[in-house]
């Protein structure tokens, strides 16, 4: 039997890295163990945050529109969605000692908005200080992927979003940023190459989860 304890696990990576698939796999395995676990995502995860997600994603579908969100509006919307998510879902779940699996979190804002788009890092750090309420992931899985493989996976998707149209060099920059972030804390980050479609990564993720749970 495992002691009931909260764990906050995040998955990060560029589109087509297979993180949503791996989130689902880990969630199902933990559920089968009889542990109390939830799966959520960013932007989104609560009614209010999903509304904000739709506003963000909606803007992307009109690339030719004259009036588009600038990178600061965009960033503030991600942060607004995160604030809702933390307050109404993540924090209450952690208080109830649940395991929380989140598809994207703060590192996505750093990788896409700060490193990818050149948004001021101090602004993001300052807002994070106020909205995170001391909540930090215990474990982050960063899924690396060969960029051409990621593009192939994206082409097969039915539902697209704006980044699906971004250039290889943008994805490269964002992925490099994720790797740089992961190097700042080797204990918390677990970096895996998810370019191949096999069960290897799924098993490594589950083993790492079990080790963290036993700590
Ligand atoms: P998803 O495709 O993983 O659901 O994520 C939606 C998009 O939002 C994805 O293109 C990455 C982007 N994103 C950011 O740019 N910054 C953020 O802080 C988050 C959470 C997502």
C-alpha cells in the first residue's frame, strides 16, 4: 500500500512531442493502482480557464485578421487562465492529497512566450509569484522530439491550433528553451526522447513516478 500523498506532476514539450498521450497513459496506470488522481491541462482545466483557452485559441484561427492579440495580451491570458486553474483546481486537489497530472504548466510560458516570443521574463516571474501561491511541480517530464517527427504527428491531427502552423525554427527554439529550463534542476526534471512510437518512454515515466511516490 502507498501512503496517500499529493504529488504535482507536469508534462512539457512542443506540439507533437506526445505529451498529451503520455499524460493519459500515466493517469490510467495511477488510477488502476487505486490512487486518487486527476488529469488536467493548461491553458484550461476549469470552466473559467477553458473559456480563456477558447479566447486564446480562437484568435489563432484568424491569422489574417488585422486586429490580433499581441504577445503581451496573449501572455496575460495564459497567466489569467493559470490563476483560475490554480485557485479552483490545482490547489484544492493538492490540499485533498490527490495526485495531479497537468499537461503543460509554467515552463510552457517560459519556453513559448519568454524564450520563443521575447516577452519580458521579469513580468512573467512577478505575476507567477502572486498567482502560484507557493505551488510548484514535484516532478516534470520533458518530452523531447525530433522536429520532423513532431511535424509529421501534427499533420495527422484533425484539430489544429496556431502553433501547428509555426516554422521548424520556432519549434527548435522552444524545444531548446525547454531543455535549458530542465537543466536548472536535474532532480525535478526527467527528460526523455519521445520520437519513437514505442512503449519504452511510457514505462520509464511510470517507473520514475513510482520512485517519486516512494520517496
Ligand atoms: P496544447 O496544444 O498542448 O493543448 O496547448 C495549447 C497551446 O498553448 C500550445 O500551442 C502551447 C500554448 N501555450 C503557450 O504558448 N503558453 C503557455 O503558457 C501554455 C500553457 C500553452
